[in-house]
């Protein structure tokens, strides 16, 4: 059984949150912005962490006292979809960096992994269960290694660029910037299952 309507929260302290909200609107899903701690009191069935600058987002989450409450929700099984900087926020460990933000996803992530010259690029690759998808990378990270329980969803040039751990999905690319809706649809389905009392968290 799935619920008819889910509500998805989008972290809106910095970065490309508007693009995610536009995509959700297009798919007929209600979204709310999370800008301050009081916004967390609303009910929502999923959370999107947009691209942007992870250091800035992490600091704002701390300063606004949103980091720990959101971390608790993610650890409790709330479906979360982190794109680019959002993936960095979810990572349990960063390469050559002691910072950890939510740290709920047992992956090791390398930031700004493609160097300055290759700051942005576009390609197409297979995503497990979805087929070939367009992928836009902007000063993107990649997943250097994963621990037990993490499912690798996509690789580009032998580097992991999308993974899933329980109700957490992280992509190094920006599905909200390409026309293709399938990543968002996959996430909405997870949110519907969660709201309908399905799949327990694996965290
Ligand atoms: N380079 C950014 C960071 O380290 C991520 C870039 C992005 O989200 N497009 O946070």
C-alpha cells in the first residue's frame, strides 16, 4: 500500500534547491523548503539535499541548529536524496578531510574530484534499475569506496557516482539539471513506500 500524496522537504539554506522543487512540482509532488529549525516541525516523507557548497551548507546547518535533528530523522529511516554537495553531507568519511556532517552513509567521498579544468562535464551512463541516464557533473565528488550494505548504482570512468544505502541515495551528478525524471521518480517511490509504512531503515 502506498499513500496517495507525499510531501518532500528540500534543504534550502544554499545551493540548487529551486531546481529540485521545480522538478517535484512537475511530477505533481508537494515540496517544502527547510530554511530554519522551525521548518523541521512540519511533517514530511522525504528529504532532498541539493548541490551547492558542502562546507557552507554544513556550517549553516550547524549554526541554524538543524544538523542534529535532521541527522536523527535520516538515521531513523527518513528517505534522503543527496546530490553532489548533498552526497558529501551524507558521507561517513571524506578523503583528506576530517569534516563529517550527517555521516549517515557508509561511503568515503573525494570532493572536487575531477580537478579545476574538468570542473563541469556531461555524460550518459547506466543507473542500476533505471537504464541509461544523462549526467551533469559540476565540481563533483565521487565515491572512492563503500562499506557493507551500500549498493553501487552507477559508475563513470570506473568511479562510483551513485549509491544507495537503505533509504539513502547519493549521486555525484545533478539529475535536477537534466530533463530526465527517473532519479526523482525513484526517490518519490521510496518516499511513498516509507509514508505507506513499508521498508524499515537499514541504518
Ligand atoms: N564542490 C562542491 C562541494 O565540495 C560540490 C559541487 C556541487 O554540489 N555541484 O561541496
